[in-house]
C-alpha cells in the first residue's frame, strides 16, 4: 500500500500567540511549533496500515524550512519518506490543497490521510479539497476504520453519535481523536531520522481565492464580580443574573 | 494541571540540537501521560511501577548511548542527560531504575565484558526483557568500597562468591547482578544470574524515601558461578568507580528534573493561592524563594549542558561529574524544601509532587557518593591533598 500523510506545522496549543505587525498573521517569535495534533492520528493510521499490509508511508508538508522539524518527527515515528513542498508564502486552503494534490497525483497513493483540521487556521478544508482535485471519495472526522482490500468501512463522528460509511480506495480520510493512539517517536527512531533526507520540491504558485484581510483577538471578557460571600448576597446575585446576565 | 512546558529562563534550548530537543519532548510527553497519573499511588503503596517497563524499553530509554548493533539508540550524552532529567521530573525511582540499567549494568558489561557477555546481555537489557542491578556497597562499606568483604575464590572452572551487598536498586527484580568482589585481593566484577544457588536478593522495606523503587540486599553463600561470568577487563576499584561516574552524570541531570517539578508546582501554586486578598506570589518573601529556585535551576542546566558536551568529546573528568552531582542534588533538595514551604500544609499532600521529590532527594544526596565524599573528591583535585585518607 502506498500511503500519504499530509501534515502541518502549527503553534503548540499551550503557547500564547499574538497578532503580528501586519495585522493579518500571527507573530511567530517565541512561539513553539509542533506537529498538528490531529495529524498525529493521520501518521499513526498510515503506519498501522503499512504494518498490516506492507508498503510505504510518505509524510508531506507544505511550508518553509521550519516544517522540516515536524517532518523529522514523522520520520522518527517511522514514516519511510518525508517531502517538503517548500513555499513560505501565505496560501489559502485551495492553494495548499492544489500543491498537495499535484504532489499526490504523481504518487498514485492508495490512501491519503489528514488530520480533521489544523489547529491554527481551523479551516478543515484541505483534505476534502484534495479529494475533489484528485476525483477521490473523502471521509472526514474518522474515528474508526477497517480496510479489507480496497473496501473501507469507516465510522465518522457526527453530532450526538456516529455514522458508518463505506467507500473504496483510493480515498482521502481526515482523522479525529479516537481513531488510534499515536506512538511516541522512539529514541532509536529519532536517531535514525537524523540521517534520512527530506526531499524538497518547489510547488507551483496558485493565485489565492481567499485573502486574510485582518486577524483579531476575541474581545476580552469583563472581570468577574464577587457580590458577597454568604447567604445575604443571594438576592443581589439573583437580581444580577436576571437583569444583567439575563440567564434566569 | 497543564502539561509541563519546561523551565528555560536563559533560552538554553537554542544550545540543543533538533534531535536532542525531540528526545526530551518524547520523554516529557511519556512522563506526563504515563508516569504522573500513577506515580503517587505507587509511591504511597511502596511499589515500583513495573507496568511502565515495556513502554520505557520500547521508547529506547535503556542504554540509549550504546551502539545500534545491540538494539540501542546510540545517542549522545546530552540527549541521555535530558532523558534522565525528564524521568526524574516524574520520580527519582524511575530515573534510578534507568541509571542502574544503563550506567551500572550495561556500561560495565559493554566496557569490561567479553564479546559473548555483550552479545548475550546488552540486547536483552536494552529491550527490557532482562533487568540488571549493581552490587558494590556493603553493610559496613559505603563511602569506602575498597574495604569490601565480599570474596570470590577460583575453584576449577568456577568461582565461589561469599558476602553481602546492601542498598541495591532493582536487586529483587534483577535477572543479572553485576557484583564486585575481591579475587586474590583485587576487586573484580562478576555476573550473577537470578536463581543461581547460594544467591538471594531480599527486598529492603520501611523506606521513607524512593518508595517507588525496589531496594534490596544481595546475599551470597557459597554461590557458584561459571568462570566465564567474570568481567574479564575489570581491574581494581577503578572499574566500579568508572561505572559510578556514568550514574553520577545521570543524577546531575536528574536532580534538575526533580527541581523543575518543584519549581513549576510552587510557581503555579503561588500565583493562585490568595492570602490577605492577593496571590502569595505577590509577596516579597515568596518571590525571593521562587527567584532562588529559577536561579539555581538555570545554573545547574548550564553546568550539565557543558558537562555533557565535555563527555561527548571524551574530556569530562570524574571530578567535574562529582562537582555537578554535588551541586545539583544539593540545590534540588533545597528547592524541594522551599517549594514545600510555599505550598504550606498543601505541600505535604500527595496531591502535589514536592514532598515526594524532597523525600527522594534526601537519598539522592547521599547515594552514588555522599555530598561529603564529592566535596572531598573535588577538594583533593583542586588542592592536591586527599582529605579522606
């Protein structure tokens, strides 16, 4: 099986980000970047399918040199090959999907995996776009899957429950938490990854169809109010909940 | 509690390579996800978390600096130190286990063993299918191991061991013990396998420290081992002392991990604990404690990093390792005590890790060379006068 994991290099959710001087991107200084958490499930699923069926796993990321660190982590987890589609310029989701689809087309993969979304821009768009560009079926937010030959039965997370779907390979899947338990990169894997080459490809430029014009932080919340510390405060609390918060 | 974000006041991460940082992140995540949720329970029960061993082996934590042909990661000493730091941020017991397996069992087999001994034991010790221990200290010979009573006697194609070892980490769990004994008056190393007639390893109980670690006696009564179990390249006290340098190096890093856990806990507690209508972190005396902690952690990090670089270059002296072990453990214990004070009564609860670290560090301060012995080792080095003889 030839499997592709498309992975992204995103700010660690635990770090605080601020908006950059241009007002439409984040200030990257001092921000720790990590392999997008949902993409870890994608990488793990590829590795498990390969362990079961044989084949090759390729990790692909689009971005600048900084993305090599994330590709190196995928190599340490055990992927066979890492490819950087080197382009540091801002791209909208379609432009990213276009570059990934162009690369994937040449590989004729059996399956392409994404995380269900990148935790930076939260578009959740690139996976399905790549599927459309390649004319493949796509199944999103996958929490369970069984592969038998080219037949796939997958479970998707939906509001309040699960949906079971069937499709055929080649197909695109986006992974949700619960699909598997991603492995830690082992120390041996990390050392082995050091000597593996990361292939660099310059993707074709695609004009953006959507432009980010501004980025804003959410309005800061008003500080909390302590109306009292014993039972005498209850009438005032009820009045505020009724008149100000309007929740009762 | 939020996942640990590391303590790096002086941007020392920039001095680490990408793979060194990745090794640390892997072990950090492992400790957060697998160790911290269960360690307090084990500590209170006085049990070692053996269920973690397969995962630790799979990560490659045992003998990580040794060659790939034995199934090891073959990484450098700085990466190894960062592993020790993160493990001890979990608990000194886990770091002790890994120190013993790597520095006190795999190291002597790798350094002093025959090819057969290396091929037989190193892959099994690396993949965790065998556990090792190191028997040097005796009930009456701690800081002065050269006076050991344990004897080996050659009889035909065998050696007969008699004597007793004490304070042996992993002793009861171990499949193989590296035992130091006098053969015709010279200290030599021997491999003794579990189950050998005449060899028992009862666990020592009643500890108030290192409770999530197995500590044992090793007893040899006419214990007969094949002559091929002698570590052929051992010669005199220098051989076990070389092993101790490995373990002490790991301890210097490990103590930083315990200190970081205490500092991190104290800092977040101080920012949220309100007294006199403001967080206690806003009081000058609390700030003085916290600043003292971050200062000593930062100095300790620099010490370890340079020591690791020297070790990788083959230029680290055992006296430098003594200085680092002495300094970092001393300050880690002081930091744990300060953290306990900041937490007040909460500091003694198992809900927070500080009392556990403080109790562990009491042992760490005197094992692998007491604080005093390391003082005298460095003292002799700089003055030329050996004060312990």
